[in-house]
């Protein structure tokens, strides 16, 4: 027996116009917020516009080819990916670990949530100044620890080999509390029946329960935390601007700081717009790859 699908009823022109009228404000707002700025950015990236200049010359793709040949840009790409490679696993795993430690606590859970979340609420530029004092090789309290360990005076922010891991550690410090809150929400949504069923199947230990129940159930939360953490890591700027200004010898130059220099220090707006488009392309591609790789593992 075959089933005939009924054809959809035709929409009356008046009802269609009413629908368009209701959708028009939202469409206009989206265009003003997203489409127009990106369109202007694309147009500027194809020109040699310098802030304040009267004449604008169309360059085509010259700004992009110039970026590929620019050693400062290539170094900033390398530093940015190195920073993300440290912050992404550190922020996700430490956030998950903090959530697992806090989740089972009954009386002191609120206290630990506040303690871990404090770095998120603080202004990172102000806290960067505090970190500058803490890590000072002559004055900071960390100096006493390095001396006690026999490492001597360690210049965390002026040693080219240490500056990027140090900035990454500060970035992880700020992200852990936010990721912990997200993981706590995911842990609270796991049904208790699953743990009881796992115990009947022989998963009595904490490690067994984690890998058989907790970790698979946290799949969607882990994907969200991973994508947001990587985007936040790609956008590192304030600590670099306050603590190192890209130094020493360009060891901490990241992509967003180079864009800032080109646009607001040297006023080469066209070139800065091209670098911004490359930056957006990196974030978009990285987010899509992460979502595609993780999405296949979170369906259960």
C-alpha cells in the first residue's frame, strides 16, 4: 500500500508579507552586526589603506602574499599554535580534575567553586601586573621557591625559552575555573542509575566508573569546553601586551598582538585587516576540525 503525501497548502501573499515584516528587524540586525563588518574587513584587506590617508589603492591579494613572506607573521603563527598546544590540554584536563574533586563535596562545594572561579571574574590586565610581581627574578615570592629548589634566579618573563610556557600557565590559571563550572554542570546531569547499573556489571572502582560512565556521559560537555578553550587560547593578547610586549626577541609574539601592532601602532589598516582574516580563518578551521573529530565520539 502506498501513502500519498498531501501537498503543502499555498501561502497567501498577505501572510508571506507579514512573515517577512516580522523577520526583517532580526535580518537587519544580523546584517549590521556580522555581514557589514566582515564585508568592510574583506574590502580593507584588499587595499593599502593607512589610517588617516586620503588615497586608497587596490592591491588585490598582495597583503596575503606579503603575510606569507613576513618572518614576524610566521613567527607569530608558530608562537600562537605553541601557546594553544599548552593551554588547550592544560585548561581542559585541569578543569575536569577540579570538577571531579569538587563535585562530591557537600559542605565545602560552594567555597571551592568560588575559589576556583575567582580568576575568571578578575580583570586579567590587573592580574597580569600581579603575576609580573610574583615572577620577578629579584623581588617576587616565586624566587624563594626556585632558590629552595636549587634553580637560582629564574627569569620567567625575559628568558626566550620560558616566556611562552609562563604565559600559557597564566592562561590556564584563568581558564580552569570556567571549565570547572561547565564540567560540574555536566557531572550533575549524569543519572545515578547509570552508576548503579555499572556497579552491578562489576565497575566498582572509581577509575572503572569514570571510564565506563562519567567520561562517555561528559562527551558533549567536553566538546563544548574544548572548542571554547581553543578559541580563548587563540585570542591571547592582554597578558602579552602587559607582561612582555612580544619579547624577548619576539619569543612571545602571538598573532593577535601582531595585528594590534600593525593596526594601532603602525596604522597599516589594510595589512592588519588581511592578518585578521587569516586569524578568523584559523579559528574557524580549528573549531570545525575539533567539532567534526569529537562529534563522532559523543553519540552514545
